[in-house]
C-alpha cells in the first residue's frame, strides 16, 4: 500500500501502535466489502504524514 502511495507522490501512511485495533477492524470491514473505514484511516494517516513533512 505504501509503495503505491509513494509511487503516486504521496507520503507513506504510518499506522501507529495505538491505532492497531482500529486498523484491524477497518481491514476486516474491507474484507467484508466495506472499504470506507479503511480509506478513512489511511487518509488520516497520510494527512498526518504530510503535516509531519511540512
């Protein structure tokens, strides 16, 4: 996933340990056909990476 993000000019999505449970829930939802929670989580992590870079 991070390779694809960086290939398109985005920073990597860094998922913190404290977000691990939310990430796993989002992945389970995505496996069951609902990718919105995973997309929201990755979007937030990419935004945080961008803020760190600035």
